[in-house]
């Protein structure tokens, strides 16, 4: 919080905390979350880092044909068009 906005935000937080906790003895400490914004968003949306080379060997017993790589993508909250575009790009990555 070394930038000007961070200083103003911290002062506003302290003012609001004092007003909110006026009748109480101790004001809780506002510590850093300990993770980056990207890590927090990945945790919130449930995205995992893709593991390269995930394969399923012979998903059908006795079938010796070509088995494509399987990788799951998160489509939560996407429109149909966005999901189709994500599927096409994922397929391009697989191929």
C-alpha cells in the first residue's frame, strides 16, 4: 500500500473500523491476505493448474484404438459462445 490510493484506503478503513467498533475494546487487525489476486481468483473459481499429458489408457476394455488426452476446463459462468470458444482453444492446445 505504498501508492496514494492505498494510503487513502487504509485511512478510510481505520476511520470506518473506529466508527464500527466504537463500543468494543479491540479493533481487529487488517493483515495482508498472504496470496496474490490471481491466486485468490483461482481459488474462488476452482481452477487448477493444468497437468500436461493427462491420459487415460484404454477407457473401454479391449479397445486398442486412439485415446485422446483428457483435460477438464472450468466453464462455470460462461455464456454458450464463450464456452464454445474455450472448447475450441482447448482442443487446439490438445492437438
